[in-house]
C-alpha cells in the first residue's frame, strides 16, 4: 500500500527544490539569494534527470547551472552598481 507514496517521493523532492529555487530567485534582492535560487533550480533539474535515468544530462545540467549562477552574480553586480546614487559635483 505504501508503494505509490514511495514512487511519488522523487517527484515531491524535485517539486520542492524547483519551487524553493523559483521563490528565492523571484524574491531576491541580494547576490547570495540569486546564487542560492539558481543552485536550488539546478539541483531540482539534476534530481529530475537522475530520477528519469539520464545521469549524463544531469552532469550537463550541473555545468549549465554553474554558468547560470555566474551570470546571475554578474547581473546582480550590475544592478547593485546602477542602484547607487550619483553624487552631485561640488
């Protein structure tokens, strides 16, 4: 009787990782939260691919996740520097 619950466990884990990553990304105001959000999304994708038996694609998803994290950090730096007020000349 507990077999359907065990079969649904990987799906629940993936949904939690993807949901937490998406919420963290959308609510982010700091570079660290952008990094955490992209890593949660990446881990969710890797777990989904591993559950589907696609281990090679899981490694590729990790690489792309790291690249996306670097891009997110760079964009956050640009946004932070753009938000700093310009000092008027003396």
